[in-house]
C-alpha cells in the first residue's frame, strides 16, 4: 500500500502518440467502484485546455451514472456534453452473437441488439445535457452495419459521428470533435438523477428503475441490516455507488439488449465514508479483481528512504 500511495497525491501527466496531454489519476472499475478519475485530475485538466474529456468506464449505466451522480455532485462539475461510444461488435453481442463471432457481419443481430444503444441515449438525456454518439469503427465492421447504426441515430434524433481514431489517429476523430464542440455550445441544464435527501433505498430504486429499467428491487436480510446501520450512522444523505455486472443493464449478465420487467437483487450494502458514498452490491458481482495464490504485493517493499523494490 505504501508503494501504491507514495506519489498518489500527484496527478500523472502522460501523452498520446500525437502529443495530446492526458492526466491520469485514479481509475477504478465502474462495475465495482465509481469508474472515473479524481476530481483533482479533472479540475487540473479544465485549467489546462478549452475542452476536457473524462472517461467514465463501461456502459453509461455504470461509469456515466456514477460520474454524473457522484463525482459531479461533489465537485460541482457541470458537463457540457455526453459522448456515448458505440460499436458494431458490442451491439451484435447484445443481439445474441457469441463474442467469438462478433467480427462477422450480422445485420439481423445488429438490428436486434441496437435497442441497447437506444436505452443509453435515453438515459443520458435524463441529465439535461446534449448527447453525441461516437461510432467507434473496427476494421471488421461492414459499411452496411455502420450505415444502420447511423440511420438508427438519425431516427432517434441523436447526433453522431464515425470515429476512426484507432486506425487513423487524430485525423480519424475530426468529425467527432466537431460534433462534440457543437454539442458543447448547445443549451444544457445539467442535474443529477436524485436528490441528497432521499433514503438509500429511494436512491437505489431511482437508479434501478430509471437507468437499468428494472421493475423492482429486492433486498436480502443482510442488505436490510446493513442499510439500517447506514441510517443509524447518519449516512443516508450520501450518494450510492452500485456494484453491478457490466455485461447487462440488469444484474444478470445473461440478460442482453434492453431487458424489461426484471428484478434487481441487492445482496449487501457497505459504507465507504471516506470516499463519501454507500456501496450497493447486486447480483454475483465480484468486487476484487482476481489475484494469483501469491500476489505480486508479497514481493514489493518500500525502504525508509522511500525507495520501492520488487515491482518487476
């Protein structure tokens, strides 16, 4: 822990292959934590450039919701635009295509799975901020598939642009950049999804029904007991950070596309008082990344002079 935290207070400035600055500070997974970098990093970046983009990992039901409802709430941030990244591969997966086959053209699966994108567009509009869809092109995508996504965005009144930055670098992102700049100039009325004074259960219910699309939230006896403890400690006013699978809008990774009338099960709740939120555990999500029997941490040490050994 000492090795991890030795220089942790300092945001790390790195750069892309084209020299674009990126401030790295924190970066927890959005399926088990809040899914975005630190407030310090974002506020620093806002002072260094006209436009600052924060990556809020995994789907908008996870990273974006937590960035908007937790980080922006605490930091007083008001985003000017939201970019949803969509791929043919992910939408075909949501249409029932196995991961090993998502590189093959399959318009039928794309048409079935694209409802997932529709949910993300609808959800992000609930925050009062202009939305742009970035269609992230892969080399295996067909023109027919990309055209279908574009037509879907038009039909749903969503701004979009084809992003080819992986293959072409900055030149492949000019169209998207223009769309984002235009979105930032549009009127917006950012607001969080729920108010501070709601109870923990009311906040969970709000997210589960308005973002995930659940019909009901169920609680185990252990979760009920934990929520009562949170209330006794006076932490009811804190935002909630829901740990949930990234493979589905529900807490069941097998429910793809845009599932309806499903139930979310909260199995436990814990208070992260230092971080400033209540962690809500749903489904079978594992909150610790898998480690070998003897983790590398066993070989890492920090001397009295601050020299770190055993990293490699």
